[in-house]
C-alpha cells in the first residue's frame, strides 16, 4: 500500500529492516539519511521542473523580465495609481456598465474581483449581488484599505476585502459563481499557479470574465505590454484547464473573454 507521506514510508521500512536483521545503529542512521536526502532531491527536482515554464531575460522596461508562453509579464501598477483607476472618464472609455451587463450578475452570486484595486468594479457589482458576496482581492494592503474605507462609509455589507499573494487569491474552494479580472492578469507574476488556484475556488459552472486591452488593435492608447490578444489568452488558460466559451466584443477597447473549466 502506498503511503501519502514518503518520509513515513521510508522510516517505517528502515525500522523494520533493523528489527529483522539486527543492523547496528550506524547502519540505520546511514539508511535513514540516504532515504531523507533522496526525498529532498526528488522534491527539489519537481520544483525545478515547475520553474521551467518560465524563462527570464532582459526585456521591456515596463516588464519584469519574466516570460510565460512567449509573453513578458508586466509590472504591477502600484497603489499610487489609485486615482487613475477611479478616473471620471473611465465609464466613457471602457463602458463598465456594459461589462456588468455581460456578466449577467444574479442577486445570490458570489463573485471575486481579482486585482480589485481600490474597488471601482467591486462597488458597482455589490448592489447587483445584493444577497451574495463580492470578494475584493488584491496583493497591496493599501488598495484593500481603500476598499474598507469605502465599504464602511457606504455601509456596504456584502463586500469582503481579501489579501492575496502572487500565487493564490486566498479564496475558499468551490465557492465562486463568477470571477472578474480587469486589466490585471497580464501582471500576474505566476499566472499558471494563479489560474490553478482560481480553478479550485470556482464552482462547477463558474465563469471567469477576463478583461484585457486588445493587442490586436494598435490604435488603443495603451502600452503593448499591458495588452493581450485572444490567441495568447486562450493558450495560457487552456494550459491551466480552462476553455473559452465566448469573447464578447462589445467594449470599446477591451476583450471580454469568458472562460469555464474544461
């Protein structure tokens, strides 16, 4: 029977051999040390194999020099850019109200806005999911502090700030009906790991709404490294076990790509 913990299996085996064959303590210690080092080596090999999905080279000054599937990952926009996220002309430029219609939010929906920033989309979704919950996920505590401030000021009871990290949004399993990512996926330092974590948090029929500036259109006034093509997004999401359901092309500048689990 295969044990879940390889260290326990090897330890038990060593003890059994010692009792059977009356080996000296020195032999036992050597055997245990060899077994332990073998396990450590195997684990390190697995970690190294995971890292090979990323390569590193000097590239765009607005990137981090880390390449995933031929795409350089962009630098995260700091909390100092909060005012730009809340700019008054954003609705006119991006038609956020149309994006929310695309999401078909229901009153009991549980939604995660990953890379929520200061909560621009969060506080537009919260009234629509009035009997549900909106998780505002970000890796910058300063952003989440602003979300809390606005929640308390407006007495919004169905918004929950969540501090994520580079590999996981720290959300419960099998809990989410919808995930929204607006102009943030291209900044994930570990996109593959993040998508795997998000997948465990999605319900069976859950959907991801990936919003990214269209790299196919050079007229869109955004730096190329902060854009994504449909082809690139599909390639990366498929590697993590997702399929493109549709790309709703009704936003002025952005893709609205809808993904589900395969």
